[in-house]
C-alpha cells in the first residue's frame, strides 16, 4: 500500500499524465463516475493479476514439460518443428511473431496439455436468466461455477478423453465452447495470447537444446490453485550431440 501511496504522491508532484507502467496506469485511470481507483482497489487488481497470470502459466509450462519428458514420439515431433525454426535463424537472432505462427504442432501439444491438465478449474458466472441443465432448474441471479474438466473429458467431444492426442486440434479443431482452458465469452482470459507466447517460447528454448528425463518417474500431481507436480518436476537435461 505504501508503494501505491508514494507513487501517487510522486505522480501528482510531477504532474504526470502518461502511465509508464501498470501501477501508474492504474493510478491515472478513472471509473464511469470520473473517480480515481482507491489504493485498496489498485492493490486488489495487481494481486489479482499476479495470481491469474503467474501460477496458471507456470502450471501450464510444467505440464507441457512433463508430457514432453513422458512421450518421446510427441517430443520428437516438437523437436523436428522447433529445429526447422532454429535452423532458419542466426545464432543470436531472437524469435519473431512469424516464428511463433509456424509452431503449429507445438501449439497443438500445448493445447492438448491444457485440455488434460488445465491450470484453472473454472470460474463463476451469475445467471442472467432461468435455465434448465441436466434436469435441474437454475434460477435467475444464482451464482454458478462452470468447470473445465466436465467439458474437456466429455467423450462426445473428445473421443478417448484420457488419451494424449494433439491431432484433435488439427483442421477446425474441437467444437466451440468445448475446449475452454481460458474460459469463454466477454470475461475470457485477457492473458491468453501472452500465455501462448510464453509457453511456445519456453518450449522452443528447452527442446532445441535438451532432451528431458524425469528425475522422479511417477511424481504425483497435487492441486493448490493449479495442478503442479508435488516435488516441482525435477528433470535431467541432456544437451543434444552437436
Ligand atoms: C496458461 C495460462 C492461463 C490460463 C490457463 C488462464 C485461465 C483463465 C481462466 C479460465 C479465466 C476465467 C475466464 C472466464 O471467466 O471465462 C481467466 C481470467 C483471467 N486471466 Fe487468465 N489464464 C492464463 C494466463 C493469464 C495471464 C498470463 C494473464 C495476465 C497477463 C491472465 C489474466 C487474467 C485476468 C486478469 C482474468 C480475469 C478476466 C475477467 O474477469 O474479466 N491470465 N484466466
């Protein structure tokens, strides 16, 4: 809270009108009544953003690494795709947006990982109208919780739902609103594209350098807010032969 108070004072003294980072932008934004956000609201928003972005992405990256270590045929296909991209670049050249767009198989793998091991389990919605679901009447105004698992494991939309099969995402992919690791509708995750970038860049940098071997073969997955291997997924990294 003190950081927020000090920054507000500093910005007022300097008559700053352009936000240079998230905190200063939040200090400048006004609500529909022209009021600035309170320090408590700003603090809640920043903590909310950290919770929504950090643990989810870390869980997603960990789950992908776990599958790559466990499934050599999937790892080999990802390696092939990522090596093609790596070979097309100079030694210190950074990845570009065009490179990310080429990572089609890798993204199918990441999506299949998000389907089977989703970092977020669902979210709340308030019903705007009464409706019937599975023989139950849900009245208008009730708070409901939609879950990711019931859709992701539904054999009607995902045959052999427990099988890791990235080809489900080829072509037009799953039907709308059946693959929902980032939610859906107007409150869908705003960090979705950023998360895609983080996961794919991580995959590229690990796979093009190393083969992965799990240090604990049957490591248990536990749920805090997101699923995470109980010991943090220790792996042996074997550099590729030159
Ligand atoms: C793999 C990573 C991530 C997953 C699986 C994920 C998943 C989700 C889900 C399921 C929701 C609820 C959506 C809904 O109610 O329909 C959500 C909301 C949200 N996410 Fe993410 N998220 C991820 C990464 C991120 C990142 C990187 C950021 C920010 C940089 C972020 C920021 C948010 C915010 C602010 C909300 C609340 C949106 C609102 O209520 O309007 N998320 N996320």
